[in-house]
């Protein structure tokens, strides 16, 4: 188990030594190193596999265009929309300054997911034993929901990393908490919440962890100071984002289907994997695994223990148990957000990716309870790893599907490619609805030389995502000035054009009416792709 000299049985204490030995730092065992490194490597490979899907979708296009603006332009847009993603956009501004393409857009999420898998492994080592960390980290890496956001240019993978790091720091600080460790914990929690403000719900999970662990008052006091500092730093963002709440007004009140979908996302959508993970998690809750003394790499204050001894209770003084850490992590933030969403609908599975790591930790602990009865350690470790490999094999079609261009809600590149293939310089273009201008913003090369009929002020100049447009009267004047036979290409969202929502938007309906007044549609020239279309209108 990699015990230090002081931890070996029969090691004599120096004469006159105090009753409590001084803290020592155990060297990392080979098993502990592998439990951290192997999940990180697997997650890195899965993250890089098929990273270039050949297209961005609408959320990624927002990251791409905002993060490439100048800092004053970014500050302008964040004052009107997307302030909740401001810190992430600032980080991506530095990344995309080096290489502005889709690979660079997603690489930070890949790296963050690999780091999260490593941290899950480290937590399993610290709270139980190296093989528990190995299984938990691998299970995290092969979960399809993790792969989805590991390959997306949004903040959710980075938020998950911050949550895992904050939880790891909590475990360290609660066991032997200096002021420096608690300050580090508070700083990480504040930074994570600034990446996405719903991550502040993890503080509630950590409070439940301390409650279940019967933490002493000293630990509660120091945790409370760190948590309060993180919340205070978040207040300005909360105030600004509440003023921008209209941008999430489309989210509906959650019900049972949304709750079931979240459970499947966390535990695995395939029935066999879902049942196995939930059963193992239940075993971990009903029969918690207790940490092994002296088995955790880097643990200060390790006490003498027998090599190969049975698991013993966690030492007193604030040390936390695996179930007390993992169960609130996986359950408390989703329950709180679900309850709040009954009054203000904000419940989306991607907002809760940072809670997923608690599930593989519980499943690995349950597997340890069952497989731990087998006396051969290497055989047990291999059996657990083989079970994770089997789970990956069962869910392989889902992983393959995540790497297709059609894996997201829409695909902007095919729409842009169709416009670039059909249109000629000097042609006009009109976007229906206004937000479909995101296609041209994501792939401007395909729209070079085209005249935007409705654009009044550019997105950067107006401090918006899609720019501001002229009114119906100005649009009619522009259409009237076009020579007879001029071509107007309409880039439209087929999910909304013609719907009740579209007809209820006066500005969008007025654009469609003005176009029909001055132009005729050439239906045979229309091109339809997933979620979008490019159709031709000719000036009468």
C-alpha cells in the first residue's frame, strides 16, 4: 500500500515522542498514480476522437463570434446578453487569438474533461482506495453525456472541472484544514461559479457533506467563511444576469420526463448500464465504503496501520467519507434547481453536468463492496476495469452518434456551404429569423460579397449577438431599389419559419411580407439541410 516507515507495523516511536505523531506525507503508490493517470488518458483519447465534426451549432457559434471580438466589444455585449458566460468568453478570447477554428474552440473542453476524470480518480483514492478511484474515473470518462460536452465549445466541461477540484480541496481542507487550504477552496468555488452561476449550488451539497460527516465546529466556521466569500464575489454577476433573464425564457417548467432524462444522462442511457450503475450506487449508500488508513497518497497525518488490514472507519477530526461526499454532490444541486424551476424555469441537464461525478464515485464504491469480497486484489481490479469496458462497449453507438455533424440541435456549416455554393457576389441575403445571421457570423467566408438586406448595425457595434435590423419600411425601400431580376437568398430556420411563434413576431412577419411583395420564390432552387434552408427569391 506504499506505507511510510512510520506506518509500518512494529515501527518504534522515538523516545519521548508525543502521543500523536507529526503529520507525514506518504509517497503516491503506483496504484494511486494509475488511478489518476489512466482515466485522464482515456478521457483525453475519447475527447480527441472525432473532435472535428465539420460544423458548429448555434451555442458554439455564440462562443466563436463573441470570444473573437475585442475586449471593449466583449464588455459591450456582456452588458446586454450572456453575462453568465463572460469569464468563459474571456478565457476563449485568449485561446482563439492563437488559432480561431473549431478544433481550438473545443480543445479546452477536452482538456477540462480529462482533468475532471483525473480528479474523480484522485477522490476515489483519497476517500477509499486506488482501485475505487480507477473505476470511478474510468466510468466518468466513458459516460456519453460527458463525451458530449467534452467536445463542445461551451463552459460546461470547465465548470465540471472546477466542481471536482473544489470538492477535492474540501476533502483536503476538512481533514487537515489550514487557512491557506480553505482560501484555495473558496477561490476555486468562486471561479467555478463565475464560469456558470448555478455551480454555486455545489456549496449546498458541500454543506450536506459536512453535516453527514459530523464535521466539528472549527471546520464549519472555516467552510462558512470560504463559502460566504465565494457568494459575495458572485453577487454582481447574479444582479446583471437577472436583468438578462429573457434570453432563457424559452425553457419550460420541468416535469417527470426531464428528471428521468437527467438520471439517464448521469448513470447511462442504455438500460443495462443504467440499472447496473444505480444498483451499485444504492449498495454504496446502504453499505458505505470506509477509507483505508494509510492507503491514500499525499494524506497528511497518516496513522499506523497494518498492511492488508480490513477497512477501518475514517479518522476523526473532520475527515469525510466517500458516500457523504458523492451522494450530496450528485443529488443536492439537481433537486434544488428542479425545485426552483417550478417557479422560474431554468432546469437543463447541461447546467448540471458538474454534479455527474458523484454517480461514478458511488458506483465504484458499490463495486468495491461487492468485489471486495474476492481475495485476489489484482483480479478484483481487473474485473472492475473490465466491467467499465463492457459499459463502454454497450454504449459505443451513442459515442459514435455524438461525433456526427447531426449530433447537436442544428448544423450551421452545411447551411453556410449551400449559400456559398449557390450565391454569387452582388446577390442579396435575408435571414429569417434575425438570429439565423449566426450562420454568416460562424462561417463568414461563404457570405463574402453578399449584401445583407436587413442589417442596420453589426453585432459588434450594437453590442448584440446578431446585430440590429432595419424596420419594415426601410426594408421595402431597399427591396424597391434592387434591379429587376436581382437574386435574394433567404437563409431560414426551418424549425421556426411558418410556425405560430414566427407569425407572432411582428418584425419577422413584416420581413416575410415585404419579400413576398417584391420578389417571387424559385422553389426548385431551395436547399434544405438539418434545421436550416437556403431558398432563392428573384426581384420582380
